[in-house]
């Protein structure tokens, strides 16, 4: 009875030799081993041993793992998830998912609630323009959102739908947030974004007026 060959290191004085040995049992059933081949001195086998292994693999038709070209390593940036995931959980917990019901009545064949959610999350995480939102989506992983399917036109259409159903949206948002603020709430102040216009002439009935800019300067 024989077992498969294995390696063995034999000692001869100060030198060590690498051998392939085979374990077997003789006719009496006694375990023995015999040397199949001596590969050489252990301290001199660095390059030649690789050549022997490659040759044996080639002869047996197996892939040469020693000289095989390694596949190129590619590093890809990971998409941000933590803050977007937390915002998504807060969005659903507060009940803003009810806006889906409002936008079911729209004439647009898009998921308006999802697109509004995308723009709100972008405003909270990394405010950008509508085109900037598309670039931001390439770096963030939003649950349930297929970023590749969203276009600039989709975002613009969702804003149109938001304006068309402003009263319904205000009613839903007020109902959801009012218990968290004050049951006797009567006045809400909005922080309006400054719109800046420039020109070299004055027109009749011009709506542009000199005013205090955010930088603290009087500007037109």
C-alpha cells in the first residue's frame, strides 16, 4: 500500500537536502518510506526549484501558477452610505413617504417622491445644482434609488410636479411636522434664497433694487 509523495528535508553534516519521499507499507504491513528523488541542497534551490515545478506542471497539462500573469488590480472608490442611509430612515420615520400618495396624481411618468427625496438629501449632504445632483449620486448610495436611470430632465419635471401640487404637499408636510413643533403653530418663517441680478442699465418698472447682500455689502 502506497501513499502520495511528500517532501522531506534530510541532513548531511551542516547541509540540508530537499527530497521527494513516498510512504508505503511492505508485505508485512510495516510502515516505511523511500526516496523518490533528491532535488538538491536546500540553500541552492531558489530559482532552479521554480523551474522544476513549472516544468512538471507543463508536462502534466496543469496551469503554470508560478509564471502566470496576475490579473490587474483595480481600485474603485466606494459610495458614501452612512449619512444617506440615516436620512432615508428619518425620512420614512417622519412619514414623508406619504408624498408618494400626493404625486400619484401627477401627469409625469416618474417617481416624483423619490426624485424630491434625492434633491433634499443632496441639499443636506452636499448642496449642488440639478446637474450637480447627478454628479453627487455617483458618489452616494441611496436606498431604493437607481442613480443611473435619473436624468437632468427628471429632476426638472419633479420640480414642476412639486409646484403644481404645492398645496397638497404643504398640507402633508404641515400635518407631519406640526406635532413635532407646536400644536398652536400659526406663523412659519421661510429662509428664502437670495437671487442676485446684475446689469449696466436701468429699465422702466425695474424690479431690481439696491440691497444688503449676504457678504454684508450694498449691491444691486
